[in-house]
């Protein structure tokens, strides 16, 4: 969803909430994040958790770039 004048405040709050709840790997270097995933993503369920968080990050960045 694009940010429009009518939904801007809600989208910014959503982004802030997402940013507040970032997993620890989001502040790691690329190598540290890759190692964390290697060590901790051990099955399909845990992979889905990580992929959903990454997807939310991409969507946030996309929508923020359009603001």
C-alpha cells in the first residue's frame, strides 16, 4: 500500500512499531546475520518466521521510499 495523505500517519506508526520490534539480527553486520540464520534457522517454521520479518522490512523500505 502506498503512503497517501490520508493514511500517512497510520503507515508511519506502523513503521515505527515495526522498527521498535526488530529482531536482534537486524542490527548485525551482513556476516553476523548470515551466521545467525545459519545457526538458528533449522526448519521450515523458523525459516518462515525470518522470511516474514525480512518481507516486512522490504515493504517498509519500499513504502518509506515512496513517502
